[in-house]
């Protein structure tokens, strides 16, 4: 698979929607993940990321302007022991609960499907990083309608064991802007992962469409110690 420029992938797409990046830093020391949200409506843009325990949640920037919280207020990131779960919806809780009960990542998501937001039927994208005893593996998933047909849900799970240093994968909800919004196609894109969290965060944030970007979360987890560093950028607080 050809390695793509994450910067160019983002700059060349005005509306990828919500996106997850997971991979290993170039020096091999860190398990890396990033999650961003974008918005076209006032309700979607009226959000910020805030920390909650070891994870984060979305919150209305101006509560008086919040109209429908059902698909925009959730915990995108939660941590359960060695697992860091990152998703674009409340299926973060579904995976968390499933793992707690002994289910696998894929099994946990069997109870969910794409979002009920016709006519877009936004895909549910999810990822899980496993860091334990100096080893790092990760999984990614997308649950999407069958080419816009809500009668069928197509489920794809991708597993990456002992990933190569400097490599990661990027998945997002929408192929591009449109009406209705076309769902992401294919397997997660191979992208480069930098060593420095400041540089990586800046690259992502500056590459996202200035009008549509809302919030960005980036985390670097030390694979040997499990300690992590987090960066959060909110357009509404910039």
C-alpha cells in the first residue's frame, strides 16, 4: 500500500467529517492516536473537547445554542486498563462495556450500526489501541450503510499487530463533501506518524479546513511505561 501524505489528504478534502488516526511514532517509542471532528451546521460547530478521566468528551461551547445532543455529545475517548478506545460516537461506551465483559473489539460493535441520520447514514468509525508489556497493537472498524441503503449494514474490521515504526492508518466518515454526504470507501489509509506530539498536532490542525474544523485530540502513549501525553485543540477556544 502506498503511504499517503496526511497533510495533503486533509488539505485536499474540505469535509472528511470525523477522523481517526492510529499508528506508531517514527522512533518506535509511542503508540499514537488522533481524533478530529468537523461540522457544517451551527449545532455541530458548537462543540469543544474537554477531558474526562483518562479520556475526553464533547461539550456544547454555548449551551444556549445546543438543539439536538443525540449524535454530537458523547465520549470519543475512554481508557480501560491496557486499552484506549477512540470512536466517533457513543459506541465508545459500547466497546468499553463489551471489553469489560470479555468480548472482543469486533464482537462489541456487533450490536451497533451506522448512525440514523438519513440521508447521510454517517458511518460509525472506531479504533482501539492495546499497549501492554512493551507491545503495541491496534484495530480499526467502520460500520456503514450498503451504498446508502439503510436496510443493510456493512461491517469492516482491520487489525494491525506490532505495527512498523513511523506508520499509521487514517479512517474518516465521509469520502468528501456532498449532499447527501458519501461514506468513506476502502480500507484505512497508510500515513506517516511523527515522533513529536507538538509537530503532529500542528500538522493535523493546520491541514483541516479552516471553516469546518471544530476540535482535535492527539495522544502519545509511551509503549514501555504506558504513560501518555495529550493535546486538545478547540476552534471555539482558539
